[in-house]
C-alpha cells in the first residue's frame, strides 16, 4: 500500500468516527470572528508560502500566485473560460471588446472600459496598461519581461481608453498574452509603481487591487490569506456580472491529503483543489453534501491539459516513428486508466484534451478519419483505432459501481472519452523489426545489438496519479520485451524535463484554452525555431523536442490568420492527423482534477450539468464562480 493510500484510508476511518464540527468558522488557523455564511474557504495548492508578504506578481520572489492574488485581486484585458462561461467563454474584462489588429498583424488596438477603479480610489486607464509593458521591458528580470521585449516595439496611450501596441513582427495571437486561461500578464497600478525605485525589490504589500476583492489579512507564516469584497465592487469588471456571494475568501494550506478530506468532512474547507481518486471516493461516500464536477463517477473535472507519454525524440532509439508507434501499441489504456484513476479518467487518442469545446471541434469530427486510419507495419496493414474503449472502461466499472456508471453513450463519451488504440503486441513487433530492432528470446535489442532500454520518468509521490499510470505502462512494456524502467524524479522533473534528461516521461506538452478551439496556446511554441540542441535547455513547451516541416507549416499558417478564423479548426485537424501519424507523444487522457465542493455553506458551484466556470481553485477563471455562489439556506 502506498503512503498516499494509507493516508486516505486513515482519513476515511477517522472521519467515519469523528463528530462534525458546528463551529461558526473554520479550524484552519484563520481568524474565527468571520461569520461562516460569509466566508468561502478554498485550498491554495501552493501550500505554505515561504515569502508570505510578497504580492508583487510581476517579480518572482517566493510569493504565491494562487493565494487569491490572481483569482480575486488582479485583472487584465480578457479571459477565456475552459468551460462554457457565464455567457460564452470569452470575457471582455478590462477591454470593451476583442482586440483589433491591422491587416498584417503588426499592430493591435485595444479599447478599455471606463469607470473601473483601483481599490485605493484611483481610476484605471490606458496609462496602467502602458506602464505594465514599459516597466517590465525596462526591468529585464520581471516575470513577463521577455515576452513583452520580444514582441513589443512600442506601446502608445493616445487617450485614457485606448492602447495601441506596435509589434516587432506579425503576431495574430499577441493578445493571448493578456488573456487569462490559468493566468496572464496582469495589469499593474502605474500610480503605485511610479513611486517605486526598484520594482524587482518591491513587495506590493498591501496590494492595491483592480479585482473585486482586497486583502483583509494573512498569516505571516504563509498558511492562510483572507480577501474581503470591496465596498465598491460595482466599480470592478466582475461587478458587471453581479455581486459576488462570499464577502470573504480564505485561501489556505489545509495540509496533506488526509487532512484535506477530514477538513471537508468537518465542513472546514469548502473547496478542495485536488485530491487522489480514493480521497474523492471517501468524500462521496461519507458526505452526501460534497459535490464534484460530475455528480457521480468519474467525479473529476477534466482540465484542458493532456497527460501523455512524452518521448525525447532526440534520443537515437526514439527518432523513428515506427518505434514510437510500437510502444503505443503495447499499451492497454484501460489498465492504465484503472491504475491511475481507478477508472475515473477521460481518455483521448488524439493530441487534444477531451475537454471544453474540443470534443465538438476535434474528437467527434475526427472519429471517421481515426476509424479509417491505417498503419503499414512492413508485414501487415492494421487499423489500430478502437472507438469503443471508453465504453469498455464504463462496462468494466459497472458491476462494482452499479448505477453510478452512466449507460447513455453520449454521457459515457463525455465522462470516459471515446476511443483509443487497440493493444497489438504482434504489430508492435513488426514495426520494431522494420526499424532494425531484433528480438532475442523475450528481449528486444536495438539495431546496434544492445538491450532496448526505455526509462519512463514520473514525479513519485508529488503526482501519484501520473506515477501510477507510468508504473502500469512500464509493466506493459516489460511484458512485451522492452527493458523498461520507472525513473522517479521526485522534485527534479521540471529541471530534467527542460534539460532533456529523460527517455520518456509522463506529463504534458499540450495545454489548450478549453473554451476556444484555437490550439496556438501550446502549438506555437512547438515551431522548430524554438527547439534546443541536445544538452541545451528547452524553452516551453515542446518537451519532446520534435520537429517536422509539416508542423512548422501548420503553425505558420495559424500565425497568419485571426484568432477566431474558422480555418484555425481545419489547421487544428491537420495537426491531429500529423500527430497521429508521427506519434511524438502518446496521448493518454485529460488531467482529471478531483475538485471537491462542500455545499454545507455555499451552493451554486459549477458542475458538468452547469459548466459555467472552472472550479479548480488556482485558476484565474475561478473568479466567475463567486458571482454564482449563494449561502445555503
């Protein structure tokens, strides 16, 4: 039994015997004088913050972004929700409308809202946007300095409500830097930073906010932060959508997984950011007031992020697509789903997360092509796609889970995904043989006669769901004759990922908007111009270090069209076909986040039945949840 499972079992047993707290406020160490029906308590997944008093998000200094700072206090020009949104996924936040580009995408004009105010009473204007750019370009080590310096030739503010960006080169997606998916370039208060000698050393404590909340208090040891609704909340961009329900927000470090479960069972933690599936199962069983994204199994919110087996395609043994496809055909994704998520996964055969609007834009329209897709192994021709795998996972779970498992094919597809690749070890062997590999006994040898070793890097206890997935895949590769080894990079995965110090790893290089069909959020960074030489650090996000002339052309074509141009979907489907043929990553599933929401004190949370926002607590978009939450009567 893993340590995590032992924790969760202990939590379940303890919770079953503990009386539920009737205290008016939370036992998280936060002040107890706030009425519980005015206080929403959310997990800060960053845990205890080392530099608790650092609120200058534009300079990196061990502070927190997810302590409510980006969710409740800051603002920027636009937001795209990964779900349907309150009235569509696109929000004009500080801007009055979408960006306006000139014909060759070298200039972007933005019109700003008037009547919005900083929490100290100063009116927001174009001068703040201009200062956000100028200060960070001038101070090279600030958080957004590089992207702004690389793109912006100049920024002008001809009047209080107009900003004009002159770009160094055509960029039809420049606005996305000021568009929140998880975060973005936040607008800073010029009148505050004008008085600062060195913005890199300025802690911004107490933060002057443009969002609907302002800082009330925080723990100097970094365990909790409390934000209070501004009296003039109507003078913020969120105010146009209605009054937020909670008067106070507390972002807390609730401790390890067992304590999170106990805290929610005792109604001392309203929203858990993420727990392992076992913890979610415990909450669902012990407390009928707990709600997850799905009302029943599989519970978790599928983030617009795609966990996959990511190959280092600069590794000599993994450069050949036949080898990568062979490793894919050795995997039984049903077993991976059961190992990782206990079946509570949303699988994807294509290199796009099965979330937000992507099933309608990509997964369902690509089904016919996937069914006809054929691989010539050199010995035989196979059609590897099985459209029934999602249903098979549901059928596997139904005997033990009963009515919790949906029977409606549409709901099954939404919950568990559509199809995946058939396990075909024989065809995998044919592909390896064509690539010059040979089998000696039950062991595959490389073309130079050495054992075919594949290390699969995982994060260990830091990300147990993905570690379990990787462990199952290594076991399947071993059974097929690969010298596969689990490579636990506890605390070092990010460094090794950037350095290319891996054969393969479980992680993601595909992240999308979710609520918008455009794939440039991740894809632009995959252009060959950004691929590092072996041994050199790889910039975001092409961790597979893969290049292909057809991919470059797709990216360049996307750069030349507008963000909302329907041709973007066509180019996205071309990308899907290329990724399927080449398999530089093996897509597995959405990253299902088991966000648990307690309805004892608050109702109106977003769910799959009412997907108006992402409930995951560290996302900037989660602010839209606040305007729909109401105290439980």
